C-alpha cells in the first residue's frame, strides 16, 4: 500500500529536478554566449581539455548552487 503523500512528493521531486536541469542548461547557454568562442566546438571537435575542465567545474559549481537553492 502506498503512502498517501507519495504522489505529491514524487510530483514535487520531479518538478524540482526538471527545474534544476532547465536552470543548469540555461546557465551553460549563457556561459557559451558570454565566451568569445564556441564552447561545444572547442571541446568536441578541437579536444580542448583545459576548457573541458573549466566547463566541468562551472557545471559542478552551478549544480551545487541550484541544489542548495532548491533544498533550502
């Protein structure tokens, strides 16, 4: 038997997950727009490892901020 609060809690978790992903993608798009070169081309085609590490650090930092904002 399911807990009566399962559906509302699962729905709110899904909404927050989607909202967090949308904010994360928007943040990446803004950083890509802000930089003077195409991040995706530099990372995928030119194999720029330093830029990959920078974008990974940015993504982790933004993810932590989003999680703290949603949780708190």
